[in-house]
C-alpha cells in the first residue's frame, strides 16, 4: 500500500496559482503582489513568496529588476519555442508509450478526444485544453519512464496554457484532426502510422503559429 504525503502550505499555493495561470484566470501580464495574494488565500506572506519563486522557476511568473512580479506573457516566439520543446519530449514519450497502450487506454483516449471536442463546441476552452493535454499524457505515461514524465509534465502545463490562450478554431485544428487520426491508427493496430501522425501534429501546430502576426501576444478568451 502506498501513501501520499500531504501538501505543504507552499505546495498547495503553488498548485492553486499554477492552475489560475494555466487556466487563464490570471491573465498574461497580471501583476502578482505578495500581500494581496496572502490576504486572498488566507495565508501568511512567506509561503506565498515561496510559491511565486517556484512558479518563476517554471516560467509562469516573470520577476523584473524592480521586483515587480507579473504573470508571464506569451509571444509568438515563446509559443514557437514551447511547441518545439513539447514536440521533442512528447514525440519521444509517445514513441516509447504506444507499444504499451492497453484496450482501456484506447477507451480513455477516445473519451479525452470526445471531451476536447465537446469543450470546443461549448466554448469551454479550459476543459478542451485539459482534455487535449490529457490525451497526450496517457500515451506518454504508458512508457513507464518516470524521468521523462517528470520533465514532460512541466512542459505540458505550459502547453495547456497556450491552448487556453488560443481559442480561435484554426489553432486547434492540428490537435483535433491529429488526435482523431492518431486514435484511428491505434484502433486499427497500426502503431507506426499513429506515431508518425502524432509527430505531424507539431509541424502543423508550428505552421499555424508562424502564420500569426509577429507581434501577436495571446491573452485568450477562456470559457
């Protein structure tokens, strides 16, 4: 039997603020103030400062020279770099994980795909992004490589944020079409085609981002 250690106060605040940032509730550029956060969350300033430092290390909060803390902006260059890194890590994980997918895993992939589509139809971008990143996570987790999973989790979190901040349908098309085709290949037992199609998603997503105006900074309109 395994046990989970309870979160420390700092860890709980990190989780809470991370979700607010990733979900778009704290928009890019939002000033983050220790005292205001501590009052809102009903905690002391020390764990709030520790949480902000952790989120800064994750690239979700910027610390400026004048000590102002802001939720990190997302520029076209940021988005392209993130997509490239996510592509390298996720494609490796999917290549290792696909041979170990079970029938139950395929059913869960189908569920996540339907949840993503339903979220987009309803205009619930947060739900769609969570389901979309969940689709990839299932395949990577099947690899059993804990080191890779630990590294991917950080990038997946930031990728989910990017998806939330890009509600326009053309940015989502590589993911919705790609995931559907990946799953179709997996259900036919063609693992090689599934992996190749998954790699193609990142090329298509990158092309959509490159087509955006160079000065684009996404703030999103989360559902």
